[in-house]
C-alpha cells in the first residue's frame, strides 16, 4: 500500500483541509478523544500530517505525536511541514504499513486513523493492528466520512462540471487503485459499522460522535485577505495539477472538452475573486463535510 500521494499530494491535503476543522471545535475533539499533555499519540495513514498536528496541539507541548504513512513522499513532506510550524520537537513521521505498523505492542496512549479505513481493504485487520500498538487502557479512534454534504459554487454550469469531475476522479481511483487490490474483505459503509467492528475487536467503553464541517466563503468572520490568500493557493494548486486531473478525468469517463471547460471556468472564477477580493463577501460558495468519530478503549 503506497503511492497515495499521486491522488492527493501533501500540498493538496493541506489546502483542501485548511478549514475542515474549526479551532473552536478542538477542545471538544480533545475531550472526545481523551487527548491530554504527556501522552504518546500515533496517527496511522497520516498523509501530510494534518490530523497528526491537530492531535499534537492537544498535548500542549508535552508529549509526542507520531505519524505513520506508506507513501514516502507524503512522509517527507509531513516532516517538512511540521518543521515549518515548529512542531518537530513533539511530532515525527515514519514510513509504515497499516497492517504492519513499525511500533511495538502496548506502545501508545492514543492510536488514531483519519479518513483511512474507507480507502483500504482488510479494514478489520487494520483496526486490530491499531489495537495492538495501543497501551492497555489506551484509546483507539477511527474518523471516517459520513457521506453527507458537498460543495456548491454560485454558478450552475461550474457546479455541473465540478460534479462530473468529482465522479470521474473517484472512478479513476477505483480503476488505478482499488481494482489492483484484494477488496474481498472490504466493508461498505464502514462509518455505520465501526461501533460493531470495535466491539468485535474487543474494545470497551465505545463512543460514537459526529462532526459537521461547514465553510462559507462569504462568512463575515473570515478575514478577506486570508480568504484571498487561500484562493490564490487553490488557484496555484489547480493549475499545477491540471495534467494529473485531466488524466484522471479521462480515465473516469469525463470528456476532454468537459474537463477543458471546467478548467477554464474554475480558473476564471478564482481569478475574478482574487483580483477583486471585495466580491468574496458576496460569493456564497459552500463546502460541507461530515465525519463520524468512533473511540474505544483497549
């Protein structure tokens, strides 16, 4: 299991998740996950280290966070980002496979995975491996999409094309990724079945919580200069990934002329907002993401 960085680069993860978790929610999340100073936390399938750093924030500078990922490029980038954010003293990243994590038994106070199980086969084996490296009395957490929400742009044709691209991109990942794996033990709708799987794995005191992430571009609470900077980053990323996105679009069944139109429309949309940021306050772009958060004690 490696190479996920082809479908989601570290830069892409960081930009697209920039507003996924509201800092106001962090104290609630830490309470749900029982994150405290002086803990040793492990985040499996860490990608760019986005969620690993969130967990590390709950340690208040006391403790250690370890991110594990099978993609070497993502592990390297995660380390660079942590260094840039001056977190290298409490956060580190290692290359490792979810089914054979390079850590000893009864190692961590908290073991988590964030949007991982829905993308891999043998999910139950992954849960058992997470349980293995958790301390007796320690916590294991799985956070997965609940498949609610979506993205809305205040332009009908852009919405239509963006929807087609999202569907085509998912199809391409299935063809290039999942169809090459043994998915015979893959569990559909795992977000609904996580409590059952945690019970089967032998966890105690299982809890189920949820989080609805909402982002409104025109929200008055957002600083316009910050939003302009965010849109510039999205535009740069969109242009940088044009070739990859076109390949995935075509593989997923989208017509080239449709992708070309999408690319031009979205580029024009972003450039217009960047050039005249005052328009941001009148642009009701919406993004909604839902998560289920399951915790169990070993």
